[in-house]
């Protein structure tokens, strides 16, 4: 009995639960329907994914694509008060400038560097030295404001050719030109013929000092040095600056001139690398220190003397010091009644010696002392 009642109560509870759930679903559907009726568009926007939107007519209808034709623009009608158009003359031929299409504007090129004060001063009235591009490398080699010194123009418009042409800095080229114009040209004119060529042994070369591997960079590597061997005259003769046969006074004049103008001068006597040429450069040092090492050697004798020269006959007699030992008197030796004069005649003049030579020699008639024979004693 109790079991039946419990079963019936459970059945009633299940039915009540189902009826309550159905009532809740019905109430929710009613509320939703009322909201759709109040604002269908807003309800459709919020619940676009629900399947019953079409049921209540809340989903808005999709607009149909409307094809519009592009309107063709038409010219405005001409006003009645407009003036008549003036007729232009027909162009028979178009100018060549207008016929060509306009070219695209090219980018502006960088302005060339302005010449330095040295370059402006080194004109063609002083030297033929065209400018060349700057050299950078390898390493620290190279320089700026470079020229190729081809010839030097003398005050009388004569040209002294530099053979071969030297690549130098403008400042060094100017110093060489002024040296030749002011010092060497008058010196050569005093020899009877004007100067025509300058022998360039070496100018710019990227190397160490004296071409020693690993040595400090030479001034030749900076285009700041020139090696000169000789200068030639118009008559064909050559004046070598290290030749001993060249007059010493001429070489000394050149020595003083270069040591005044250049900060470094190396020649014979400086080292074993400058025996056949003269090195010139403008190296800058502290306190304007300068180096001038060039020994002007005397000419070598043509034939080296092998024996001393014979004494001339008219030479005065040689003065010989008299004997100073007078403590022992001259004692005649055994077998002679005359004193020994063999040592006392050294202080006599040559005329007295000749007279003594004419007299008979007492020493020749002197008897020889007998030599005693030693007897050996044997045991």
C-alpha cells in the first residue's frame, strides 16, 4: 500500500515537472513574440541565428541588386550671348624644339672641387704640370692635390723637360720648378750652354724607405720626393751631380742650393743607397728640422803612386839631429891611431861627408880581432 502511494506521488511529481517545463517554454515563446512585434528589426539583429525568425517575419528582406546605367555626360548648350570663336592660323611646320618630347630632368652633378692656392699659383708660365686625380692607397700611399710635372718654363720662355714626367704634390712640384728656374738655369748658363733636360730618377712610388721590406713609408709613397741624377745641357753634355770628374765648385753650389730649398737632401756619404743620385723631399718635422747629408768628394787620382818620388838634386840638405851622448869620449880602437869617426859624421853637412869619403878609410885598414875558439869539456 505504501509502495503504491509512493509510486503515485512520483508519477504526479514527474507530470508536474513536465507541465511546468512546458509552461515555461510557452511563456518564453510568448515573450519573444511580443518583442518581435514591438521592434522587428532590432529583434532580427539580435537573434539573426534563430530558426524561427522567418516564422514571425522579423528577418529583413535582402535588397535586390539594381543595375544602374552610367550617365553619359553631354556638353552644356552654348549661351546665346557668347562671342564667336576666333580662328587661329593653321601651323604648317612645327618647330624642332616643340616636336621633340620633353626629356626627363637629369640629376644635378656634384660641382668639381675648387683648385687650391698652390694649383692657382702654378701656372703655365712657371711649369707644364696638369692636375691628376687624387691617389688613395694601397695603405697609406697616395696624396691629394697632385700634378704631373712634364716641363719647367724658364723666365726666357725656354722649357726644361722632366724625363720622365714626375708625379708630385703641387707644393713639391712648385719647389722643384723654382729651384731649376732660379738656381740651376743661371748655373748652366755659366757653363756656356742653357739647361735642356732634368733627369728624373724616381718620383711617386708606393714603397718603404730605400725599398726595404717592412721599412717606414718613404716620402716617395706620399708623392713628396724626387730623385735627381743629372741635368743635361742644350749642347748635349750631361752634368752628373755625383760624378767626381765634375768640378767641385759646381757640385758645392748645387749642394748649397738644394739644402736651402728642401727639408731633406741625401747624397753620397749619407748611406749606401744614395751614391749615384740626390734625394730631395719636403718632409715636415718638429721645429722645422732639416737634414742635409751630401759629401762632395774630391776627384780621384788618375794613376795611383806606387813608389815615393825621388829627391830632387837641388833640394836643400836634410837637417839631422846631432848625437847627444857625450859622456863617453871617443877612444881609438886597437890597431888604429885615429879616432873612430864612423858615428861622429852624422851631424856634418853633405860637403864635409864628401871630403871624408875621399880620404882613405881607417876602418878598412883596421886589423880584425881574432875569434877565440871554445874548447868543449867532455866528462
